[in-house]
């Protein structure tokens, strides 16, 4: 019997396909939009009907609004059912969902199995302490605006079932899928000039 290994996570900041991932923190929606801009194909964003925040097409990265489908189920049970059914659909590239309550291990595992069946990638936007033990990766995302730049983000990979964790500071303007990694203070990408 031949064993086939999954490809590694796309460096940097990629999500392993056919798995469900998780992002928390104040910058979790920015991270989700960043992922939406990087995933080609249809996108589905599932939010509970009672949330008052809406995605405005004019504020989305280039090319996302045309591919985005918004679903607003009533109640947490319907929301989980909706996530599972959309993850099973092989036509969908990325499913972003905002559950309001922590997921049980059983619910998280069901979503992983649905992602594998549909060969779809899922991203759950969780509240503090509201994640799932079954998630493939867990990201903590915070805005990091400076005095001259409001487009800095600090994204940390806190849990990774198949690799190492990471910590990135990046400049992403939210308009395209392009981004720049920002060096930490005191770090160089080039060698220092030699003294003569």
C-alpha cells in the first residue's frame, strides 16, 4: 500500500488544504480576508443572522466580492450544519465561518471530515477561548498599527499539527493578495557593510 503525504503548508501564512483552521484575536477578520484573496475560486462566509456586522463589497480585496457568497443561518445548530454542508461541496475553495460558541471535539472532528470529503479549506473565526481541539492550525491575529502605518498586522501561528509555529509582522493594505514581511527591529535581510 502506497502512503501519500499531504503537501506542507504554503510558506508563509498559508493554510493546508482539505483541513479546518482557526483564527482568533482582533485581527481575525483581516486574516480571513487575506486568505480569501489568496484562495482562487468560490468563497463562502457564514455568519450568524443576529450579528450586526456586514461585509461591504467595496471594502473587500480585489476579486473577492465577485466570488463571495454570504450565508446567515439562524442559531448555532444551523450554523454548524451549514458549515459542514458547505465544506463537503468540492466546488467551494474556502469556507470562512464565525461560530459564536466553543466547538466540542466531536463537532470539530465532523468539520475536519467534511473538509476532507469536499477537499475544501475551512477557516473558523473564534472568540477568546472558543476554538476547537480538532483544528489543524490556530492563529492569533492582531492589528499592529504604527504612528506612520496603519496596515501592519501581527499574526502568530500558535498551534500547528503538522509543523512548526511561527510569528510574523507584515504589511498588508487589504486591497490585494500582495504583502510584505516586516523585519523585527535590529534584524537585517542583508549583511552589514564591511568596515574598511
